[in-house]
């Protein structure tokens, strides 16, 4: 694939990553006021991880997610 054609995909990948990071810390920030800090952090991480997976599949690569891809994606933890 031509490197110039990869730039929009890379930018979408970065945007999804930044969104997932913001979501993680946003959830953590809100939940830590109501529940234990470790639980709030873990919930933020898990929810942002799921959002990141779906957004990466649909928005970045334009493909529907699958269980096979989910396990491959989850293997990066």
C-alpha cells in the first residue's frame, strides 16, 4: 500500500487511541468519587478497551469486528 494512502488510516488510528485514553480517564475520574479507586480504574480500562476495539474496527479499518479479531486484539493486554 502506498504510504500516502496510509496517512488517513494512521490519523484515524491516533484519533481512536486518544479518544479511548480520554474515555478511560474520564470514566476513572467520575467513578473514583463513588467507588474504590482500583475498581474505578479497572472499569475505565475495560470500557475504554471495548470502545477502542469497536472504533478501531469500524472507524479505522472500516470492517466489522469479529470474535477472532477480538481475541487477537485482547492478546495485546
